């Protein structure tokens, strides 16, 4: 296996960088397949990235969603709706679009994610779903 760093510039493109030279080695476009129409849509505004157990988690700037990405194909396989975190009384103190989910960190000790947002007063610890019991987003 090859080591790499993952980079996003806020678009639908993830860039694989050589960790020693920082040279771009590969690019992949992140996309969602609409299961009703079979149409492929790029997923833009990718922001915070976290690589966990072979899956790439990325929040979508301006939303309270985290997409789970197959890093080799770019296909979004699952979407985590975390809007309930943003709807708490303490967090929803401003109607600004900027007060959204923006921080993801994996805790390898217990397999959970730490989540926070822009100007959120709290850090949330969330247990990851077991994907073998979840229905995939696409077929």
C-alpha cells in the first residue's frame, strides 16, 4: 500500500499527495448517484476530511451532513445526517449559514467521531454506525 495525504479545495475533487514531496499523484471526483434517476451528481463543498477504516468521511460546507466516500472511485456510499446536533438550543443561537458542522476527528480508542461546528459551544462524541447493517446510498 502506498502512503498519501488527502487534500480538498472545497470542490468535488479530492487530491492524493505524495507525503514527502507534496506532489499531486492522483485526483478523484466525489459523486452521488441519484437512485431514482440513476444520474451522477458531483458532491461539492467538501471541507473537513477524516480517513477511518478505509472510508473517507467529509463534511459538506454549508450543511450538517457528512458523506462517506469510497476513495478509489469517489462514489458517496453513505450520508450521515447530523442536523440534530445543529438544532440544539445552545448551537442554534444564530441563523447564519456559517454555524454548521465543520470539525471531524476519529477516536481510534473506541471507534467514535468527535464532531463540532463553526461557533458551536460543544464538542459531540458520536458512535459510528455499523455499515454492514445500513442500507447503502447507491446500488
